């Protein structure tokens, strides 16, 4: 569809119709019925597809995602499948001339992410990664605050996505073959994307890290979300990393499904030459600014952050808007590639005990 053709609704296909599709992608499309229309829902589980289609009044369902991709009526596709099934439908949809939003993480690893980015580039289509935290009010405010020069050069950050006892006991979150990793790739991806978004997404060059799987495999440890099969837990339960960037900046990253700590902190702390900030996007007092003026120290709290009802809905609105107006991807596939490449280096570093290079070329 040409950007100039603004009157016609975009036709949407949903590939994978579980929780994230229903609560995020489909909810977002339903919020802008004047701009788009969901015409088909795909899922290998017919009951899941039926539930999702009935929830949003979609008449067609199919168990075969190729039926969605081969449909010439479809303009845009949401890929909301498990991680192991991100790459193939995304690439095929891009090659078929569809724009794609693929749920996070973009891929199982950097090699897959590179293939997806090449497909978007070679076919001239938008590839967006489903990373919604940057669309929230706290992220929008702090990004503008930084871009306006109020923090100077942001040269270091601490990113944390930690759960005390939060192993998902559903889906494939504990299966490395189907998920690609544990908390690092599942929830660490969100806080690292938020951090790098605020820092202007510098290019990573190297990373060192360590992962553990001790607590989750010990059945004497409780899990807030209920029991799970410890014998089939093949991902890490805790990961830590140090990431270097080509502009001299550094980021530390911590992520866990299980750790002996207070609470479940999800935050990033930014250190700039003019000011610092802590961003806790899911808390009431979500932003603090630390600054010095006239040799006095000030701790500042903004009172009127942008009001965002749903960052999930807003990410879909941004995607649809970019397609309709011919604009670049709001969350480009290259960002997802950077995240996957960093995770690859951290996992490899945990095995080798050395710092590993991060390659984001494609």
C-alpha cells in the first residue's frame, strides 16, 4: 500500500494468537478501527485462534501461517509466536510484501536476527520489534529530557530486570531450545532496550557476562507463580553482563527469574555529565533526576509525565502509522539485532570466561 493511499484500511493478519497477541497486538489494532482491520487469526491451536477471533470479531481463522502470508489482501502481519517460530514467518511475510511487527526478542540469536533484517532491507518493508516499554510516559519524558541536552553525555547505565521468585510455569519460557534463553532474553530484553533507547542506541562492540541456574533447579525453592518441572529447566535463572559501546559508554545488565533479593526491581539508572536519572517505568514514582546547580545537589521528581493509557496499544499505533505514512520503523529490526547480538556475546562469555565481541553487521 502506498503511503499516499490513506483512506483505505490496512488489512492485518495475526500469526500466533496467545496471550501477547490478544492483550497487546490485537488490542492495539482494535483501538484504531478507522485505520486497520484484522481479517485472519492464525494459531496451531484451534481453540486459541477461536478465542482470539471471537474476542475481537475476526471471522477467519487458520492453523497455517502460510495462508496468512500468501493472502494478497494482507498488508501487515503481527508475529506473536514463541521465539523459535519468529524467523521463518517474519522473513516469508517480508518477502511477500507485508510489513511485520515481530514480538520480542526479535529472534533466538543474532544470526536469525540478521536474516530478518536483511529480508526487511532487501524487500523495502518495515520490520518492527515488539518492545513496548519505550512507548510509556516515563520513557518518553526521559528521552526528550536527554535529547534536549539536560543530561549531557550519558556514558554509563545500570539496567535491572530482576524477579525474586518469578519463573513462568506456562509456555516454553524454561526451554532453551524453544526460547533461546531465560530471563536475559525474556525480561532483560525490555530493560536493555529501554536503556539503549534512552542512550540513543550506541553500537555495542564487546560484552562479558555470567549466567547461573542454581536456584531454579533446586525444588526446595518456592516459585511465586507455582511449580514447574525442574528437570526440564534448561535456561539460566540469573544473568549479569557488562557491555561496551563504540562511543565509550558502558552498561551493566542484571536479569533473573530467581534471586535472593528484595522485591522485583525493574529499572535503569543513567549517569550523564550534566545529570543522572533513575527510571522505573512500572512504578508510581517512575522518574527521578539527580542534578547539581550552584554547587548544591538536587533530587528532582517530574510531576506531569506524558499520560499513556497503554504502551502496548501505542506501539501498535506507531507501527500502523509508520506503514500508512511511509515512515521508518518506530522500533527497527536493527535494534532487535543489537539486543540479540549482545545476548549471544553474554551467553558465550559465560561459557568461555572471556569478553566476547558483539557483531551487529548484516
